C-alpha cells in the first residue's frame, strides 16, 4: 500500500458526514485521522461511526497537533475563509465546501493565501463539475458537438420541506443567489469560457413570506451577460414539491446539450391507477452522490501527486462576486455591472 493522505475533517453536519464517509470508506488513498466540531454529538458520531481517534472542538489545535497532511472543510460558511487561510499557513492541503467566503474580500484573501503557498493543493467544492453527466457535456462541447456555446440555462430547485430550515441561515449564507445559484454561476463560466459583465435579478417570497423579512426570496430568476456578449439565464427555488430538481441546458451555434431535465431517481417508470410517473431524487446529495465521491478522489490524488486541480481559488472568487451582484440587483431592481 502507498502513502495515505492524513485528513482532518472540519464540520460534521448533514454534508460534512457525507464527505467524511466518502473519505474514510470509499477513497482508498485517504485516512480520516482527526475531526473537529463544536457539536459533541457530531464528534461522537465520528468516533463510533468512522473510528476517528483524534477529536477536537478547536480547529487551531487540530491542525497544530494532529499530524495532518490536509483538511477537508465543511463547517459553517462564515468560518470558511479563515479556516482555509489557517490551514494553508500550517502547511496543509485544503479542500473547502462552497462558498469559499461570504464576501468578495474574504475570497480575495483566500486567493492571496493560495498564491503564497504554491506547494499546497487548494480546491473549492464545485461538485457539479465532477458529476459524470456534467463532465461528459463539457467534453462534448470541447469536441465541438454543439459548435460555439453562447447560452446557458440552469436551475437549482430544492424541496419545499427544507425551506423553514433555510430561513435561519440566510444572514450567514449570503442568500439564495450564493447559497443556491453559486453552482449555476460556476457552470455558466465553465461552459461558456467567459466572465460575467453584468447581471439583473428578480424574485420574491411567493410561498414563505419569512424569507422577505430577512431580505431574501424563495424563488428567483437572473439574467447574466458575459464580456463577449454570451448569456446565461439562472433560476432558483426553495419550494419544489416533487424533489430536488437541478438541470442545465447549453445552446451553441450547432446544437443544444441538456443535462438532467427530469430529476429521475432511476430508470423505473410506474404505471398504475394514478397514471404514468417517474420517481424523483429527494435532495442534492442523492442527485450528486457520484460527483461528491469523484470530487473527494480528485482532491486526494492532487494532494498526493502535486497535480493542480481543475477548480481554482479564482473560480470561487468569481462565483461569489457574481452571486453578490445578483443579490444587489435583486434588492435594488437595477442592472449591476461587474
């Protein structure tokens, strides 16, 4: 057996647990040797469920004492930037879930820290880039399958039952555009190979008025114009009743590629007294389980080999910059130029 990457897991909430399980059980070159959380039950889960021996409530102590090669950050969004920078300064490789920061200044500080530590691998979690279907679409576009791409239409839609839970996180998550559309923004930049020049966003709290009280929305639409004149139309909703519904369409000069237009759980179709139907995936992790695993493997392989990952700190900054511009446009009702 070759050397395993010794990883400290930071944050063991709903997504953090999934990451930890992937790294501990499904990534052969990784070893989760430490875990950090301020929630005692989460640390107990890491100890009993994954056999993690070194448990911490203090992130600084963990990265200083646990003999790590890398950290995998899935803590609250407001902690991301500081923990990334601390990890890099400690000489560790760093993976961080999106967002990279909750302000553009935080993201720029992370970019600076990454540049100051060229021997360390840093990767931000834009998981859709690692989903097999999204990767295949990127490959086909590069091969000229649809000519020159000029329009991306993409949406992120979550189950309505999660909406009340999401309200309390709006002040720290950056709102619907950063929390939900950040992946769509990244995909638009990735597929079009261009940077956003201006944005316009509309929306409202049509189902859950409580989002309005915190300056946010439960359904939005956004129009992005790129520097070359290319376009993206993005939508987000917190109020779906059928399941998690993420899909993307890329139009080019010679055709169109559509990804996941029906959020099918599998290839089964049910025919009964109620008609014909396809069951849908329930949440984002079920939809992107393969992507999350491929993302973890990519980070570990890059850290062990020194290869640079395809997702850079700059991608995190650009997506955050556009997300904040969309929020500003939504609140002011005006076009925002970047």
